[in-house]
């Protein structure tokens, strides 16, 4: 096996670390200070510039139209899905919305198998199923809010699920056609900034009376979110979408729950506990299966960082 062919595990692990910590504290600005979610989005969009700057250092910005297409689709589906999620949560129950949205890796896996011809063996398939089940279980809140249980939120949740599934696929597809990580993340940053006016319109006006701690805490937590997004792009350029998507979506909430237990003394419910077990088991099976296969999954778009790796031919 060539050195670096499994470097996706390193970047996926960093993603889990950053998104796990972000998830544990991301709700604090809103719950503690009543800071609007739309304002949180706006700050997040600008924090994307920080990892984008470091990603572009020493890398060439790919000016090909195909790079712009996949980069913009990945960015707009991700950022647009986030904005739509705010609206869905304002109209529907979180305990139903989050499990639906969490199925986005199913979309990614199916698209990767059909459009990228990614193969998945039986052991890895068991791991994928376990991870997907874990994602749903980990997304079920401990309490229920039955208000507004009927309405357009269901369609919005489905659209978010599809959007985020497509986003992950586009990250992998961009790397397969030779777009480097920095370019893809650069277009994602641009996409997030393009939707800032939309977030402002949804908010109506800048929040007044919010203490300085609210934007400061938002900025700190959203930097973790933004850096994690860069690691996600790097993981997808080095590993199969059929493995990376379920692993990262399953393990990040596990770390969030562990940190919440340590910081807030909050125990997970029975579904969360079962989800943790399935997430760890499923991810272990997928990683083990991927390591055992010895297949080189590094896409051409990752060659800039892994110059010693000769990527295997990929079908597009």
C-alpha cells in the first residue's frame, strides 16, 4: 500500500475532533444569550475565510469551469441547507427534523455507488448500515416538542437531507476530476458569503442589546465549524464517499455527547446510548474493511498535498 493512501483517516479524525467540540458548544450563543441563528450563520460565513486563507497558501486556485461548478454546488447546497434548517426548526419539531436531515449520508452513498462506481464489500456495508442507524439515533433529542407538528417543515427537512448529501458527493467528485482541496473550499467559502444577504433578510435587522460574549462565543465556535469543513473536503479527496460520509457523520455526534456529559453532566437517552455503540462499531468495521482492501482511494485533486502518491484510476 502506498504511503498516504489512507490519509483520509487522519483528516476524518481531525474533522470529528473539531465538529465534536463545535457541536457541544454551538448552541450556547442562542440558548444563553438569545443570539439569532441567522446572525450565527453570518459570522460562520466570515470565519470560513480563515481556513480558506491557510488552504490557499502554496496552492493553485483552479480556474476551470468544472472546479467552479462543483465548488459552488457544494457550497450553495451546504450553506443553503443550513439557512433552510433555521426556517424548518421555526415551523416544525426538532425531534423529527434532525433524524430526517441526518440521513444525508444515504444520498451521498447512493450517488457515489451509482455515479462514481465506488465498490463496497459486505463487511463495509454492515458498517455503513450500522453508522446510518447510529446517525438517526444520535439525532433524536431527549425531549419532544409537539407544537406545529404539521406543516411545510417535512418538505424542508427532506430538501436539506438531499442538499447535504449532494454537497458531500460534490466534494468527492471535484477531487476525482482533479480539483484541489483549496479550490473546492475556496468556492464553498464564496458560496457561504453569497448567502449572507439572505440570512440578513431572514433575520430582519441586526440584534440589539446582545452582550459582547454572544458574537465572541459565536466566532470561536464557528471557527471550529469552518476548520472542520476544510478537513471534510480533505477527507473526501482521499477516501471513498461511501465510507467517509457515514464515518464522519456518525462519530462527530459521539464526541459531542461525550463532551456534553463531561461539561454539562448530561446523560444521553437510551437512543443516544445505542447510537454511540452502533457508531463506534460501524465506523470500526468500515475503517478496518477499507484498510484490509488495500485500495488506493486518493483522488487526483489530493495530489497537491500527497505528492508521493500515485492515485488509482477513477471512473467518473
